[in-house]
C-alpha cells in the first residue's frame, strides 16, 4: 500500500532548470520524522527475520577487527565504535531500503529479497559512496584512539569500573569527553550531509554517487532543523542500542534503515519524468544433460 506524504512540493511552473539541476526537495517538519519512524517500525515488524543476518554481524566484526588490529582491549573504543555506526549505517542498510521499497509498492518482501539490491544498476555508485563512508569510519576510530592516547597515554583500562573512574572523575577524562564528542560531532555532520538520502535515491532513481551526495546536501540545507533532529535521533538510538553489549543494534539499525527510506520519500518529491530502466536479464536455467553444450552460449538449440 502506497504511503501518502505532505504535498508541499516546490512548484514546477516554468522552472525547468530546477528539474534538470536535480530532484525536487520538499520542506518537512518534525512530525515527518515521527511518521518515518512509525513506518520504519511497521516494515521491521513485517520482515523481522533479517535483523540478525544483516545487523548483528556489524558490531561483532567491528569489535573483532579493533581487537585484532589494535592488539589490546577495545574498552576505550566502545563508545567511538557505537557512534561510528552512524557513519557506515546508511550503507549497511542497503538491503533494508530494498525491503521498504518492495512493501511500499505492494510487492512481496522477505529477508532474501534484501540481496536483490546487489543487482541494482546503481550498485557500483552505492559501493563507491560506501567505501567513502567506511574510510570516514576508520578515520574516526583512529582519531578517537589518538584523543584517548593524548589524554591517558598508551596504558588501557583493565576493567569497566577502572575505565569509568578515569573518564568521569579526572580532568583528563572530562577533556576526553569534551574533545571526543566535539570531533565526533563533526564526523557525524559530514556523514549526515552527504548520505542522509543518498542511498535511497540511488536505489530508487539509479542516480550517480555525485548526484546523490549533492541531493543530500540540498536536503539538509533546505531542512536544517528537521535534519539536525534526525541526526540526534540516530545518535541517541545507536547509543541506546549499544548499551547491552551492542545487541540492541539488531533492532535499532533495521528500524533506522527502514525509517530512512520513508524519510527519503518525505523529503524528495517523486520523479515527474522517471527514466526507463532496462529490464534485468533473467538467468537461464541449465541442466546437467546440456553439458558441455551449455558452455557454448553462442550455439542455438535449433542448430544442434
């Protein structure tokens, strides 16, 4: 069932150059954020089985990678890792956008349909932007480690109580909190501005990475307060989901992924002149009886 959104779209009129310049951006309010979260929750309840497959692996891999590469306790990096999921989350949720798109158009949606995004004509552009976000994530983790080292040196905390005492009861700890949150905020702003609607746009309209990032920047520029509120919502939910050993992210990340698709629908007006997309080729079934003739695809069966 299609979802209706506010109709306060920038009028087309004679402004054909605006259409050529990029997708039309709507003005939204805080109520649209609430609506997007509601619809995202409905999507999650309808197709919940993918949560563990698509989402739990990310915090696990993040912790294992940090432990392996850095070679010591990741306790000082738990918060930076949790916050860093906001940077790579838009790319990690690609399959969730596909599921929301299918449900919106009335198609059947199952967990396996999430991998259909790999066949999108714009998957290469999505991968390119995903690599950029991953580089941003790695840079943020390295920066967070450098900030911690500047505050406490190379000696890591042995246990959670010791770490909490260092951070909350010392001047170095408060310096770490202020500087770390400030720098992390800058990273989050960059990620939000270039990706808030970029991946859904590439999936929906098969746009290039450059056009998608520009559209995201325009969306943030036109809706600074709602987008700032959305960034705050994402940060709060990610931190809340990270508290019980990151297990809550199995719910938080799917919720935010589905909600991002509906936020995109609210912010970006439908394409008045959608471009036709070539049909995806169907894979021809091959049977053992056809071997080895099946290896020579240029031979027609009626020639045999």
